[in-house]
């Protein structure tokens, strides 16, 4: 199957994937709109209950697919199938049985598996297989019978293309950048009113990790309101929004006029905020207060390439981060004391960088290391920071600007400024789970899954 055809199957066959939510099932059949107005048309079936909608949703799955399953054969513990368009897939028996789509094993209303792992025989075998234009019917050695639609099988056929497509649905590939990078501009009011532009911002943030929003209203909750238009604010002990000003009796070094080195926000949280919204309400005139931004992913890959031993140290050694203090404002937690522990460079099972955590102010003095390992760690950390700084860009935000950054990838800092300055920055946070959720729903709406 060509890539274009696979993409079409993925989108137009989305109903058969059972990847929709309850809201999507309602929306398909009722035309109802959510609070974000993802479906504005009036549907003829607007008054349907979820159960009735789900029943009609199930009926839609029986429509003949573009191409069926034309042949199948047993291959070790797998069923090797050939689809009508010439593509093939190998489907493990245990996976097929576990993912039976009948009403006894799968809830179309709850969009989840009812079949329990307790009842799964990992040695299960098919006793009879029937191919058709609709898909596959399999009778199993445990006495059960399962049916699978063609599109459902093709989209999960364990082929490189099907796996790659779902990988992109999960998370887009990141594009690294250095000091020459310039953030893409977006208009605040357009983001709030045009969902195609909002999708563009979400795609840009996921790929590039940075964007600049212009013409932001002069109110301290503008960032919070934009986040609430997307999903939900990530709350922390500083509240839903945080005034970054030179505070008396400050509870964080950021809330002073001191220079801040490159850092990610709130690494003292086990689950760090995904996206930070940094709004400029008032800028310091003259020299001082400039922003510094760098791509931690680019720096980590540079470190891996040039100093693999340093990369190994920073990606395999846990660092403590802490944040302890008291409230400056009524919406902050009266007293807080957070501690988290993970590597500065976090990698996944494929050794891909998935998180950077750097913060000079909240990096703990406690180190869970033998003393003879400490100097080597510091040397690796310092070399990583030098790469981060060497590839940073420096600029000055203006009143009405709001910088948005992938907080688990990009680092930011600022130059010091006069203590009596009226400089006023506001920050709020959005989790990546919520941002990717909104991106997927908008991609479904506009038919642009890639």
C-alpha cells in the first residue's frame, strides 16, 4: 500500500479503529458540538442517546471496505494475511484473540477492552479462519469466535508503515535547531478564534518546541485563558499563573532581578510541565531583561556525538531537584516542599531523548553518588551546559509578546535587570498530554493525520 493510500485508510477508516472517544461517537451521530466547537453542523440524529449512537456506529462498521482480506495462512504463532490491495501483514494469534472486537470482548460505548488478561490463553490457536470483503472471522481453540474489519486489521498489521503512522499519531517527530533558529509567529486573537491556526501552533510546538504569540491582551491571565481554550492549566504550587517580578520576600530566585541561567521550569516535579507560556506585560527599558533560549534536544545530541561518555553519565545518573518555600500570593500553596529525582537527560527504551532537566537554582546539593564519582559528573554537566549556551539565541520580548516553549526540551534564561524595574512577566503551564490530545482531535476534524 502506498503511503498516501495508507493515510487515507487511516483517516477515512477511523471509525473502524475504535480509537475514538465517547464524545467522538456522539459527535459522529448527533452533530453536537463540544465546548471547543469541533463540530458545528446540526445532525439529523441530534437527540440520540450514547447507546443508540453506539449501535449506529457499530452498523457503520459493516459497510464494505475498499479492499478485503483475500487470503491467509498460518505462520508459526501468527496469521499471515494478504489484503485486496496487495499489502500483507503478520498478526500474532495471542494479539488477535486479546483484541477481539465482538461485544462480549470489547465495549463500543466505553471504547475499551472487556476481555480480561486472566482469561487469555497465550497459546491460543485458530481452528478455522474465513476471509471476506469485510475482513476476517476466526474461530479459536478456546471456543470463542472473533470478527475483525479489514481497515482495523490494516491499521494494526505490524508493518513498518502502520507502526510509523501510529507513532506519528502518538507524538510528532521533533526537529532540532541551533542559535540561528527564529520562532514562528502567531496572533493571540487568531489562536483563540481559528482552530486551523491553533492546530498549526500545536504542530509547530510539537515539532520545533517553540513559538512566539503576538498581540497578547494586557492582563495577567491571558496565558491562562489561552491554555483553557486548548485544554486545562497545569497547576503547580505557584498557582494557575505566576507573576515573574522582583518580589519582596521572594519564594524563588526567578522572582528577583538576578540573572537566570538556562533552565527548565519546575524539575522538582516528577511530572514536569510540558509547555510553558511566558507572557511579557512590561519589559525593562534599556539593557537588561533579555531572554535566552536554546534547544536542549539539539545540545543533547551534540553531546552524544562529541562526548558519548558524558552523555552516558548524564542519561544514567539521577539528579535531585528541590523547591521549598512559602506563598507570596493567595493563590499559591501556603507552604511547599517538592523533591524529584531523575537524570538531566532522560531517554526512552529506544535511547531517544525525551526530557531535559536543567536548573541551577533548584539543583539539589544532595547527590546520591559515591564521592569519587562527583567530579566526573560535574565535568560532564558543565560540558553539556557549554553546548547549551553556545547554541542559544538571545532577544528581548516586548509588551504584548508571549513566548511558548516545550519545557521538557527547550531551556530559557534571562539577563539581570535593575531592582526597581517594573518588568513584569507571567507564566502558566500546559501538559503535553492535553496539547497532543487537542492536536489529534483537530487533525481528525480537518482530516490531516500524517
